């Protein structure tokens, strides 16, 4: 399993030390199920988070912008290869980690259990391939615009959600 998530959003209220889910795939109350990938806002950081049924596979924090400004985050995963970017800044590169073995059939925006995400999500994309780091960097810098209708092949985004 491989994949890349992208999310463009702004936060309205930061809660220092409080976890706000921006997106989670899949989602379960308390985040105890395996996650293909999720972004969580925690104070001045956004965390790219991937977990299995038994615990964290990757947890990569990277700084995001102040409240009321646009944030563009991209995170990718494949076997022994986890990377996140926020507004052109790279997280640490995690080169050790297996992937989960459970099926994923749902996706969440925001979080009804922990404090709800307080902001506006402009766009979410998912690619069913692990995009290279320069692509992640360009996505997080707003240099790649794929807001047109997805074609469904060749590594194009297979889910595009805009204007929440």
C-alpha cells in the first residue's frame, strides 16, 4: 500500500497542546484503528500520522502557519518511506516502518470526539501512489494546481474535495 495526501486549510483557533484532526483516513473514535494517513493540528505544528492496529508507524511533526493564514500540507507513505511537508518545509524523513494490513473503507474530515477542527478546509486530494519528495514540496508550496476534474489514472488524484 502506498499513497499521498494533500490538504489546504486555515485554522481559526489554535489550542496549544490540543489535538485537532484535520483529516483522518480511516477514522475511529479515539484513533485506535489503522490509519492510512492523517493530519492533526497541535499548537504550532501539523502532524503527519500513520498507525497500525498496535501503534504508531510514523508520527512526523512539521511547523505550520499562524492562525488565519493558508496552510498547505502533503504527506506520503510507502514501506520504510514516510515524509511530510508543510508550506515548503520538510519534516524528518522516516525510513523505517511497515504498513498496516487492514482494509480502509472510510474517511473523516474534522473530529467529533477530540476538540473539533476550527478552521476552513479548502481542498483535499489523495493519490494512490507514493509521490516523490519534490512533488510533495511543490504541492505544499502551492506550485501544483490540479483543481481540474481528475482523470483517474497515471498517479492523478483520485479524490478531490474542494470548498468545505
